[in-house]
């Protein structure tokens, strides 16, 4: 990937949840770099209540006033077909999909209601799925596509009072990893970001002096690099990005405890080898599951488990 100014002329970028925060920053940037932008936003509250056209319209107006090309779409992300349809009708193609729309329904697990759980999954998980599903045939056919799904550190590490959000955000990782595998053959690259930025979503949980240093614009460059045509290899990856910091997150697997896979494998033998389960001194960074057939063969050579 070169360090030249990245351009997106002639490409169509669909940004969900583009009426504010990160989505607005993406939309303004990609339009300024020549892309046709679909500015989707349902226009509700950060808790997912209400709807309106104002948020998306204001971003489209701003893009147009600067000479850019954009159209608004006000559909719920769970209606992905309508959003992609807007792109096809207005611009004839879709090259980049930024699955960004999101809401919060924070509540302790004890007080979690099905409605809080379901709405979070509808917006984050079903929304990302429906938009990607609708864009997929177009991307496959043109043998080009770039998708970003938006995870969160809440999903990667857990976050008090956000079990619904955490679960839905980690879902973006598995979703991205699988789409990356299925999309590779068609030059569709799919990555996942866990951003930290000041927005209405975080203004209640971060102090003002911190928020002012965390502009959503600071998330845009990494995303632009990932979705640009000069990225031909980076796919299925997770990036943590914010406050000027861009880092990749990967899995780590301990060498582990290998026991004979027969009835001598008891809770006691696992306890006896617990240190080995947790020992990362000979760890690896796996791209896939452990080779169970190889491990089984090795395990059969063990004479018997000690406890
Ligand atoms: P934001 O509230 O400013 O933006 C989210 C946008 O999504 C809003 O404009 C909202 O109207 C829109 N939206 C909500 N539900 C929608 C739906 N059903 N259909 C269409 N649009 C809908 O918040 P943000 O901080 O810019 O968040 C953007 C994304 O980044 C979200 O997915 C969020 O979970 C994720 N995220 C943000 C942070 C952060 O620090 N800001 C951290 C981790 C993850």
C-alpha cells in the first residue's frame, strides 16, 4: 500500500448510520476523495428510539455544498436491501460497505430485558448481515468489494453493563472472518474495527477533555486504507483504532495440555495440568483451529494420564 493520497473516484461507498459520529466522518471523507456516497441513517436516538430524515439529509447537504456526490437513505439497517437498492438506483454500483450503524441499550445483566437484547442484535448483527447480504451479489459479480464491520472493545474484552452490546459486537468478528474467507475468491475483502471515538454514544461515558481529543475523523484513515483498491491482501483482520493509535488484534493459543484422549482424561488430570493450559511461553498465533487429527495421534502415544 503506497502513501499517496487515496482516491475513490467512480466508486460507490455505502455508509450506514451516517447521520452523525463516525458515519458522518466517513461520508464526508469518501465524498471529498471522489466517491459517490449513500448516507444511510434511521435518525433515531442512541437507544434506538424514533426515526427521522434530518440527520442523513444534513450530511448529504454538507457533501453537496462542497461539490461532492451523495444521496440519503432513511431505512433501518435491518432493511439492507433498500439501502443497497438506493446505491444501485442512484449510482449503478456498490464498491464499499461500511457497516457502522449502532445503538446502545446499556443495563446490568440482572436487569436485562429481552427487548434490550433483541434490539441490539437487530441493529448490529442483523443490520450488518442484511446490508452485506444485499451488497454481496453485486460485489461478487464485479469481482470487487470492500466491507468494514464495526466491533468494539466491549466485544473483545467485555464491558460492565453491556452484555447485549458486547455479544453483538464480537459477532462482527466471526462474521468478518467468515465473509473474508468466502469473499477472497471474488476480491471482496472484509475487515473489522474496534474504534474509540467521541460521539453521542460515548459522551456519557467519557469526560469532556478526553472526548475533545477523540475526533471520529481520526478513525477514518485506517478505514480508508483498508477499503482502498491498493489493499489487496489485508482481510479477515481486527483492528483497534482511536486516539491516534492503530493496532491489530489477533488470537493467541497456548501450547496447551495434551492428555491421552481416553477415559483416563478426568477433571483431576486437567487440574493437574492447569498450568500448561495457561502457559503462553510456547504460544502460537493461529489462523485456524488446532490440527485435531495430529493432536489425537500425539495424544494416543501418551501412555496414561497421571491423575
Ligand atoms: P453515533 O450514535 O453517533 O452513530 C450511530 C448512527 O447510527 C446514528 O447516527 C444513528 O442514528 C444510526 N443508527 C442507529 N440505528 C440505526 C438503524 N437501525 N438503521 C440505520 N441507522 C441507525 O455513534 P458512533 O460512536 O459514531 O458509532 C458508530 C459505530 O461505532 C457503532 O456501530 C458503534 O457501536 C461503534 N463504536 C463506537 C465507539 C465509539 O467510541 N464511538 C466504540 C466502539 C464501537
